[in-house]
């Protein structure tokens, strides 16, 4: 039986194919169109999923969309009426899109799935999140907590999953939302809503949470169970085109920071404050859900579940023994959840709990064969070395990391979700004192304060980080502190703000954030076969089981998908070595190595 799940029209559109209950393929539309967080109907992602499953639209048994558009439209209309006439300008901007597209989803789906004659199924938004969190998890039973900006009406929910059934028992409703609060601070500190929240999380350790009490006193009423009410007198997202209003700006002493302008200490302190409030809210919610369900296991999804610092707090300080977080926790993962709801919840199909989980490492996107890659590289005149034996490539990559080269690593299928997990990654030596600034400024072209994540061999995770022996964090969704015995003393006076970057804090400084934290990805031989082999060889060479892993892209672009995107990024940055499966390219050998801004040139060379 073939079930297609779709998320679309808001942000981060995606598609997922389930065949007889197995997750066969899943991908975000942005990876194909190269439009970051692309919200359009995921034609390319659907086409990929169907090809991966060797089927046509006619062979689909069910198609599920990840939320209920009419219920969402009801919320939008009621909100505009409640705030009228102040929301009229926003109303005029939103309604044409609804009338043209979002209110006619069956028609839009028919156009995108020509040949499909079956029915369309519309679970609720947070049901899709909950299903994506529980059904692929390694638990027979678990509490479920979903937190995001807003779905239809719900902004948070909790419930319980057992076997092949989930039940959400409680909800928090719009406009009161932890995700909306975080997005408001994201907007105010000059970052883009729905994509810049992780920047705020990364900025937080540079500041002090001096505004935490103001947020808790003026902006929100946080209850002991983690539920909250926002003081809407300070927010503009219900009726306007911005997140905050003049009263909010007066409270914090001025207008929002303009994008791309200098960050101030106030911005850092605001980031630290909203992060502290978010962690407190997440922890209270987790404790309440544990009290209500009595489960030792917790599954998390929704955009707020991408706050890996908060996830780490729940794991360390919360009452749950085990936590599993959906790797594509945001709206993209809703496509997966919607398909799984049909299989388990509606059709009643049994669920087999898999170890380590049923997400298959989230390596669910397209791969490219040798002939396709070779054809493209020949077309652009690239100089490359092809190795029949993968072990030769592993030796080369491990030695390049040891030599402190920056490697663009593309191998096998693409990851599903916002994190690069080794298949579409830029990797380097975590021991390097210069690697963070080199990668940020010369390769990623992004803000210097942004931290990089470590990959660590799972069997060595407790040696470097404050985590349990062999603790699983395969999807880079937990933050843990670097162990004290791996830290280095900071000489001289304590620095402030961005100046903290100058201090070397551990034996793996390139991945140690200024508060001694790290967003940990554990690497094991089951889910990360190629990367595991590289890291084992690197450890044999150096004694270090930790490397840098960051997404293979530059600022403002989605993570790469195919060989053309990889080569484009390689030639447009200061990446030293490009690896595409068993092809190895060295920058100094490339005919256009001196042209580091050759996007127009490369536009001519797309895959057939």
C-alpha cells in the first residue's frame, strides 16, 4: 500500500512516501528549487518520492495533507474580526492567496497529482506533528509533546502514544504561543521569522538573561504546567504585518534592529532572555506531561522542538529517562506524520517498534549514481579523481581533516530535516583554533558568532560531553556541555559579547560554544556508515573522535542536493576538498580555482 504525505503553502513544503508502513522517501521542496524554506506545492519532492518508490500517482492508495485548511481559515477570519479594523491591511494581503489557492486544496492536489483518483485526508496540524514524533520512535509507549508557532488553532499539545495509536488530550490555543514569543524576539533582534530562530538560540550564550523577568512580568503569564498567556497589547502578529508593536519597542528601549546591522549587547541579552524563558517553559511542560502520563519516554515535535538547548535541558533536568525528537520537527515533518496517521491510526495497521528507530537515520532523500555525477563533472571541465574502493576515499578524507583542510562531503542519500548529518555536510578538524572563524567567514559567509556542531563517535560521547555512555543523539537535536577535563583555562579578564569568541575554551575549540556547550551529533555504524568509517580512521590517526559537521551550503541557500549544487558551493567558497561519493576534487587543481564568484558560469551546467 502506497501513502503519500504532503506539507505545503506555509513554509518548508515537503513530501513523504510510506509503502506498507515503511518510510521509503522524504524530502523538502527547497532542496530541488533552491528557494530556502520554499512554501510552494512540493512538485519536485513528490516526483522524487514517487520515483524512489517506483510508482506513479495512479498507484497511490491514499494522499494525506498535514493540516486542516478550513479550520486554519476559520482561525484567521476570527482573528481578523476580533482585531478589526486594525487588521484590515493584513487581511487584504492574506485573503487573495487563500481565495486563489489555500481554500481549494483538493483542486491544487489534483493538479499536482495528475492521475490520482483516491481521496484526500486532512489530519490536524498537531496530530501530524505528534504522529511524526511517536510512530518512528523506538518506544512501544511514550508521552507526546508538540510545541510550535501555530497550526489551525493549537500552538501546543500533549498526549500519549501506545502501539499503533496516539491520542492528544490537551491543547493550548492561538494567539498564546511559545513559538510566537520566540519569533517576536527573533524579529525584534533583526533576524528573519521562521528561519532565524536558531540564530537567536546561537546568540543567546553571548548575553545575560537580564530581560527574563520583564518578559515573564509584562509579555507573558507562564503557568506551572508550562501553558502560557501572552499579553497581546505588546504584539502585532494578529492584526499587522510585523511581530511586535510600538508598545513592545518602548518596553525594550527602541525599534527593532535592522537586518545586517551591528549586533548590540542588548540584542545578545534579549536572545539570552527569551532562550531562558523558553527553556523554563519547555521544562515545566515536560514535567507536567510526565506527571499526567506517568511514562518514562517522551517524544517531541513541532518547530520549538528544534530548540536543541531546550531539549538538552529536558533530558538533563526533566523526569523522563528517554527522549526521541523528530529530526524534521518543523512543518516538513508534518508530511511524514500525516502519512503515518493514515497507515496506523486510520487503517489500523500494526506498528513494529524498530531499534534504533524507524527514521532510517533520516537519510531519506535522493542519491546520485556514478554516471550522473561523472557526466556533470565532465560537462563543467572539473578535474577529479575517481576511486573504485571506498576505503581509499575514507583514507583521503580522514587525512584531509587531520591536515586541517575543509571538506565538502556528499555521499549517498540526502538528509530529511534541517540538519546535515554527514551526507550533505562540510566537515573539518574540531581541534583547530581557527576553524570556526574560517568556516563562518570564508565558507558559510555567515555571522561570526554562529557555533558549529560536533560529530562524535557514539562510543566516545561521554568522554568529551556530559552525556551518558553511548547516549544516542543521531539527529543533532540535543545540546550538552563539554566535560570539565576537556576544557582549557581562560587566561586574563573575562571577555564580553562577541569578544568571547577570542577565548580558546577546550581541546576541541572549533565546536565549543562560549558557554562550553555543543550541539552534539553521535555517529554510529548503522545510520552513518560512511561518516563513521571516516571518523574511526581519523581517531586512529589522531586519537580524537570528534570532528566539525555543518550543513553543506552557504548563507541564505538550502543545503545542497545534487552534484551540481555541491560543485557550485565548492567553487564559490574556500572549501579545499570536494567529495561526491567516490569522486574527489581538490581546489588547487580546478581550472576556475581563482574565480570564487562564478554563480553565473555554473548556471549553465545543470544536471540533465
